[in-house]
């Protein structure tokens, strides 16, 4: 068994790996000794340490009532910092991965009533778990019903289509393929024009979520929910190497173009609280002492950005610059 060096992580065995759509692979993880895995609620994610050393969040897409395994799906992002490539190209069945316990910032709140799911691409994963939970509840006599809208470029790039179609006992599933033409995207206005008592859950590319936000702004507060993991063009901005200085020890550490400040700190033996690692939760907020920062988070206010930095995503504004932080 792989030695666990982080108390928040444990070793899981990759029992099965398969391709489920163009550029999308599914991984089934189990306890290496056959024990049950921690319980979770639909919408949860785990943080996985990739073979390349990055930590990435992946939504659990299996039925929450199943605790003998957990399923995640990963899309190979050709412009990513290497996390997805490391998982897809280096991980095979039989290997061990370090993973956290499930965390949930996107919980299915009211499965006994009407729910609208809107998924785009790999964003289908947490919503699939939710739909599976609702299907199980309905088979047990529950009253919940869902409408599931899955948007993708084409059928080849849409994961889990057969699995979704098999859940239509509990709802209605429809697929919309735009062929890569932004003008051919699904028109959400007929769906969202008239607010209802339904809850909306949306996960997918930033463009899709922005469209849903624009057209659901008049819905009651607390009925529209988004899961993004910080998906934004900023993640795909060009990265350059730079340096960080730790003010308490005066240590200077390099940050490579393919790693975050958080990852550089971990590599040097420093532990910093973190959770989402995508600039959306605020866990890794760190005092900024000096330096020009390119802020890529979704948490800090304009005033906060003067003296704080989210070390999971933000970087120096210029290549080879030095940022000093209060560590």
C-alpha cells in the first residue's frame, strides 16, 4: 500500500478505468482492503493527488447509497496545467491514488420535489449522482421528479448517455448538441422564463453557467445552484515561472509554470489549509506582504486583493517576479 504522508488523505485502489466519451475517462476507486468508503451525499467531490503531484477536485458520480466504491470521471484538458493529463495518461487499473474524504459544497437539497438539472460536458458528473439518488428514491416510493438537460458539442463527447437514459423512470432526459456553434446552443429562456418551486442545479463550462445565471436572476433566492470548481478562462491563461518569498523565514521558493503557489509550498514541506483548490472557497487565503499579483480567484474583494492572495490559483503578474507572503 502506498504510504500516506498527509493525514487528510488515504490510499484508494483504481479498480477500473475506461473511456466513456471523447477525451473523458471514468475511474472506479475502492478501498484496497475491501472496506466501505466514507458515506457522501449527491453533489460531493473528492480531492485526488495526481501522479504528477497536483491536487484536483473530481465530483463523485455514483449513487450515494453505494459505499463499496466511488466513481469519478475526468476530461483530458489539453490546455490544463497537467493534472488531467497525468490522470488519463499515467493512471491504470491496479494503481494506488491518494484521495481525500468526500466534501460537498453542491448538495442536492430537495430531492422529493421538482428538480431541473442543466449539465455541460464533463459537468454532468455531480448531476448524474443527483439523478441516480432521485431515481433510487422514486423506486422506493418517493415523489421527486427531474428534468435533465445535457449540452455538449456532439454525442461523441457526451459521457454517460446510456446511464442517464436508464434513469428516465424518475424524470425526463434530453440532449442538445450544438456542433461547436455557439449560436446553436440551447435556448434556456423558455425553460427559465417563469420561476417555479423547482430547484435548478447547473454544472458545466463558464459560458453555459453564465447563460443560466443571466436567465434565472429573477428566480427565488436559494433555488439556483452552481458547481464550477472555478472553471474560467483564467485557468487557461498563459502561466510563467516566478518566485515566492516566505516572510517569516526569508526563504525564497521557485514556482514553475505548471504548478501553483500551493503546490510549491507543499513540495517544500509547508502545509497550508485548502479545500477547493480552484479559487472558490477561500480556505487558502494568505496575507500578501509585497509583489504584484494576478488574482484568479472568485473570493477576494477588490480591497482584499491589496493585502491577500489565494495561493491555489493566483500568480505573479509578470514572469520571474517575486511575491512575498506572510508564512
